[in-house]
């Protein structure tokens, strides 16, 4: 929802790797709005937000409007959130 809110506010999706996207959601954005809040112990040294297994949540953001955030799950293997993987995938409902 944080990524969706960023897109609604600025008309674009945040850019960069997981750490850069998190920086934007945490207020490193044009109006300094904070779109996400998380416990400090859930962030890696580079600023990426970590899943329960200690790996950064990958973001799959496309300008076509696709927003997908996923966790590599306990096997710690990033399978890019494909339907065949055991990754945990979160995608918000489409805009109305």
C-alpha cells in the first residue's frame, strides 16, 4: 500500500533497488512524505526492509502499474515471485 500511495501522490513509482525504494517511502521524496513505517531492526545495513528470514523484500514495479512485493520465504531463494515458486507475494487490488 505504501508504494501505491507514493504513486498516487507523485504520479510515478519510486525508482531504484529495494534500499532506494525504501528510502523514498521513508521520506526521501519531493514533499518528504512518509509512506511507510517499520521497526528499525527490520532494516538491513543498506536500508532495505527485511523479511522474517532476514532477506530484503524484492520489489517488482513497472510503469504499466504493476506493483508486486515478495518474500523469498524460508528457502531464502529469490524465485522472483513466479507462480511456480514458494515465494510469498503481495499485490494490491487494481485501481478503481
